[in-house]
C-alpha cells in the first residue's frame, strides 16, 4: 500500500486529505509543521509528500530542501494559497514534483497524486542547490499558464541546456531568460542580452564574434566579440528569427563545438556560454521558407517555453497592476493604493495587443498623472472599450497623421521647427534604447555619422 504524508498547519485540511485518500486505499499519515514532517518522513518512509508552503516553525520550502537532502528520490507536491513566481521556481529547483495553487478541485489533486505515484516508480527527480544571488519577484502571475512556466524555469535553470522562449512581443521573454539565469549555477558570471534585430546585418557578425586588426576597413585594432566577453556566462539572443541566413552556419558551429573565429582570424577560440534564445516568429514557417536553417532550429529547440499573451491570462491583470503601482509609487513618490473598479473592468475587457509592456506603459502614465490614492480612467487617459478601435501594427502613416493633427490643433509660432525637433529627439532616443546606448550602432541604424549623432544628443 502506497504511503502518503500530508503536511499542513490547518487541522481541517489534514483531516480532509486523509479522508479523501483513505477512501482511495492509500495509507495516509499527517504532520502539522515542517519539523514534524521530517520526523514522520524518517520514521514512516512515505513514497509521496503533499505539503503546504506557509507553515510555522519551518516553512514548506525549507522542509522540502531538508527532505530532498536526506532522500532525493522522495516525490513532493507543494501547495499554497499565496502563489508567487519565486516560490514556484524555488520549489521546482529543490526538486518538487509539482506545485498546486489553492483552491483546487479534489479531482485535480487526485489525478496529480496518481500521476506522481506512477512517475515515482519509474524515475527520480533531481535536487538543486539554492543560489545566493536570487532576486525578488519580477515575473508576475498566478494563472495556470504562468505556474507552468515557473515550474519549467525551476526544472531547466540549473542545467546548461539551450532554451528557446516563444511568444509575442511584450510578453516578458527577457524576464524569463533572466529568471533562468538568476536560478542557474552561472548566476555570478556575465548575463549578456543581444537583440539580433537591433544590430544591422553587416555588424552583427563582428559584434558577436569580434575581429582582428585589419580584418576590414576601419578595423584599426583587435576587438573582442560578445561571445568572448560572455565566457562562462549566459547569453540571451532575442529575436533569433531575424538572424541573417549567412550568419546561421557560423552560429551553428558555436552550438556544436563551443568554438568561435574572429573576423579576419585563423585561431579557433573555445568558449563556454549557456545560450537562451527568444523569438516572436514561427520558426517552423521560416524553416519551410528556407530563411532559417533546420539544423540550427533543432539545436535551439532543445527546451521550448511558450510565453502566453496577456489576453490568454487575464487573471493576472490585477496582480500586474498591483505590482506596477508599487513600483511607480517608489519611482514617483506617490501613495496610490488601488485602481477604480471601472478601470479594472475596462482593462480586463481589453485584449492588450502590446501585452504586459503595453499594460505597464498605461499604468505608468496613470501614475504620473494621478493626484489621488487610486488610479482612474481619467488618470490613464483610457478610452472605454466601446469607443476603442485597435489599429494594426505597422500603420505608421495613421499614427503620424494623428500626431500632426494634434500638433496643428495646438498651434504656435514655430510649429514646423518644434515638430521636427520633437520627432528627431524621439527617434534618436528610441534608437539609443534599441541599441543599449551604443552610439556606433545607433549612428548606423539611423544612417548618420557618429559626429552628427553626438551633435543631436547634445541638443
């Protein structure tokens, strides 16, 4: 008979679980805190532990770590009423089998327990050590889709396996990449993000692999590329679907044997870099069209994590708003505590084509303008859903036309001069942001000289 240990500080929960699993023919024992759980596990040798995270004397995460240290093969299911990304990720790193967010249906619990018991007889989960450099919660969400992502982060972070993050722009793929890094054994080594679409094609190869003196006109000295800079660390390659086909063969070699060659160089240089990539494109379609190598695709797609659009996890909107309000309270010295029910209802009806990034921008604008202790429709300058017409991305003429209409309505003595200056300032700022303030790349992106760029920055 399979023995199950139920650990929870609430007597009613322990009684309920025992009643459910006794009926199903399991041998159920209980403990009311972590210390008692460790004793019972040592004495009774259960095959499965179901344990709450929040308990007195010793919380569930510390208990989990202690249990897995003594018996790495023990199967543990964690549960909590207060789910956070950090707890879910940490639980999976410590070797938890799964993570349940209260409340849940009995059928869901029973199904998970049956699956866990079956799996425990075939394989043993891996335990992980806690990193000393963990950061606080940065990925917000308690929806089932996000909990699945937290679990996967915990499972893959400690290994050096290549991870492919897939999802729309603005869903938080870089945050997930950083979470994998912060929970990895490379956390004290470099983390280097590279946006493949932000660097012009003719510069991307030299940026990644570096070059020798004299490799091309203007190469006055040797330059170390990003791969060498990131040695023993983690590189995050965003928009990998935009990598030129001409560069993909060289990139494949790096993944195969870990060696690079600088432009103009003959020496093969060994590197040790963990690779995480991301894309908002359908790589399978690109492979079909011949613009993305199939052998590179299979090298990158070892572990794939689908990041859901915000419209697919609307249960997380209120938590995201709370997080952004807290963030901007500190930044703007505000004391906003809530959001009006009308605005929250509007936010939950909207499909957020710009995803979390769009929501953050709207809340940020509202926080700047807010003069009370709650955010309102007026603060966020929000157009009600009934009047909102979402434009397709890429309709640049429409947006520019609207901007010109607003400028003309405002009037002034120097409309032309002021408008051109404002547009130029925004263009330069966006270009600098896209290239991480690299002036050489920014000048190339804008098609102007570096001296001209410096002059514009000065203005």
